[in-house]
């Protein structure tokens, strides 16, 4: 008959340890290798995609608002690369907010290598020009406080003299 191991009768006289190894080897074959399910996957490139939202200030022009968006995106990219050495690409969306409207202003997507060589957000950003209108910034020359229309010429102080009949 079989051996008794810790109060259990095992058929064929095999140790329970051998049964355990059979299961491990079987799972390893099905799982694609002995270490496939145990070790982590190889390190892969990572991309970070946080969003940034900027509120329009009353004194903002579109250009100053865009410069603030670029500065926020630049800081976000640098923070991503500094905080995680595995991040190979930073991808940041900057949204503008005004009176309940939220629209994309720019997307800054750059690899670590490109950022090290040229850390300029304007070089790597994609801009969304319709944001200007949706956020209430009127185009140049439209007569808004951002770009005032030229003043009309002053009215003459006296009406011109009537032609003489003579």
C-alpha cells in the first residue's frame, strides 16, 4: 500500500512535494515558461498624460493666457520626467476655462530625448486656435478691449461755410 505522510495515505508512495512540483511544472508549461508568471514583465516605455486646467483672468489677453498655458505645460513635462525615470514620453493637455466653458488650448507631447535637447514648449506643442473664440477672446482688430478698434476721426468743430452766390 501507500506511505502515510502526516496522517494522509498517499497512493503510489509519492511524497506530496512531488505532486506540488508536478503542478508547478504543468503551470509553467501552460504559462509559457517557468518564470513567465513569477517575474514582472520587462520594463516598457511609459507615457504620462495629465490634464491641466487654467482659469481665464479678467486681465488676460489671448497671448498672455497662451503663455501661461505653455508655462504650465512646461512645468508639467519637467515634473513628469524628474519624478519617474521610466517615463519616455510626456503628453499633457492644457485646457482653458472661462464662464463655465472648458476647451483645449494646447497639447504638449514630447519624448525625454527631445525635451533634453530642446526644452521649449512652443517647439513641441499642438495649438487649438478655436479656443480663442470659445473662451471669449476676439480676433485681432475686432474692437474688443484686447485689440481696440481705431477711433473715428474727430467731428469738425464748425460746419463748413456755405458757398456764396455771387
